[in-house]
């Protein structure tokens, strides 16, 4: 049986956020990690069509995660309505909310 192994590494302003947003959608044959400004995903499989489909889905999710994390990192730190700082917990909740994007 053929074994397919692949690695996708991308650079992001907020790599930790992107990796957290991608991880819940990973299949069992995928692992995603962040280190510095790099997000790396390892994909394995035994059927080429399945691996290609997984990569296609992953790349679409990657674009969405990067956009969401970039938007969050560019938000002003002060909430104009209340003058209160946006809490780290709220930012994490909003980032994790990006996970359901199918």
C-alpha cells in the first residue's frame, strides 16, 4: 500500500491563533503546530484523492483562519463603546468561534 506524507508550512503574523483555529478541523491524519510565525501541518494518507481533498479543505480553512486572526490582531485594544480593554479571554473566545466555518 502506498503511504503519502506531506508538510505544509506557512508564515503568519499571528501563527498561534491560526493554528488554534485550524486544529479542530484536522482529520486524524493531520497535525497542526505553530512555532514563531510559522504554522506547519503534517498530512498523511494512503489514497491520493483523499489526501488531495484534505489539502484542498485545509487550504480553504487556512485562508479563513488567517483572515480572522489578522482581523482580531488589528482590532483596537480599547472598546469604543465602553472604554474597556478587550480581555484576552474574549479574544480567545472569538478566535475559537472561527472554528465552525464549513
